[in-house]
C-alpha cells in the first residue's frame, strides 16, 4: 500500500511539472528570474587596460568610491539603484561592445581606505547591492539620467537650467535643509588675482558662466580648473588675491547624498528617497534590457 502511494505521488508531481518542463524545452527559461542579473560580465577600463568583470563587482567598486560606507543602508540602497541605472544606460547605448570607464575602487583600494573596517563595510555594501538586485530607475520608457553629488547649497538644481534640455523633467529643484547645517557647507579658496567675474547663475544659485579676461567659460569648467568643492561659488578680491567662496560639494544636480543619509536616519526608505529627488520616475527590473542589447 505504501509503495502504491509513493508511485501515485510521483505521478502527480510529474503531471504538475510537465507543462513547465515543456515550456522551458520549447522557449528556454523565463527572463523573469532576476536573482543573478548583476553577475553578467562587462568590459571595464582600469587605467590603460580593460578586462571583463561582473557588473556587481564593478558597481560595488563605484559605490564604495562615491558614497561613504558609513552612511545609512537606505541611503546606500538609493545610491545602488542610481549606479546600476547609469551602468545599464551606458550598456544599452553602446551595446555588447561597451567598455565602461567610470572610476571605481578595487578591493585593495577599499582595504587601504577602510583599514580595520574593511570586512564590515564590504559586507554592508554587498548586502545593500543584493537588496536592490536588478533594480533601475525609469522615466517613461527610458532609463533615467541619475546624477548625484555629495552636498547641496540648500537645494538641488533644475535639469533644464543646468543641462539646457527639457528631456529631464524629473530633475527639479528640491529643498535640502539638512545640507545647510553640514560643517563643509561653506569653504574658501584663495588664488592669484585675475580679471574674472561670475556673469550668470541658475535659479538655485549655481554658476552657469564666468568671464575670465576676454573669454567666457562654464561654471563647471571654472570649478574643475581651480579644484573648487562646489559649482556654487562667488569671487571676491581680497588683499591682492581672489577669494573664492563655495557652498556645498559637487555639481548640485540630482540626489544630495548627505540629505539622502539624513532622510534615511529619519526613517525614509530608499524608494522614498529616490522619489523625492527624481519625482515621477519608477523603479523597474533591468533583466529585459540585457535581452535588447545587440
């Protein structure tokens, strides 16, 4: 009797699984399994050479370089989605021959930077990366542009003003009151005297243009030339030199990492943080993008 019951159970299992087995045989496994999408290997440029490495390893290296590992997990999750979105956007644009060149930290660099905290921080970043496995940010039918920076001057910038394009309506001015209280909010640099003046700023106070002698340069170009902390700055002559006072850290467009961390401390989840900084976007799965890459 027991043997007959076992046989009956086997027959029932086979009958139940038969449609799935036939489907897989005819069509292949369903692409709705996202659990290992980030293990796909891509070509990554590091210095003068390039090599193949898993997207997960590469992106965790970017995450480690771009955001303090001491930040709250929900803030790091938000950053993970932004990093993954940008990487897949580049893959989608360039196809299978894409060579990714965003700077990242190797594990050796993480060890050097974190010292005794290396194991704890690396485990933390791996955890938040896995918690957002396969998630990217979409606006409509396209992957969103996902800029981020360390600290605003008190609000983020408008995408239309900063980029000169109406293609990014989700990049809006949002208030970042936490940033104003940060000890690095205001920084000062002294340079040699020069004939220069800020000639145009955007609504958020970030510099769009600077006249240097007879030439006009963008605010970001001037910022990079003089190694300024922020794209929000003023110029003032002082004792035969130019005093440059900056507010915030970074270009001011997209997500303020410091505000994201403070929001996480107050109980906001990563999807709430992303919706605050990229209003109107949606978190979606990325697996089908790999199917579309030619």
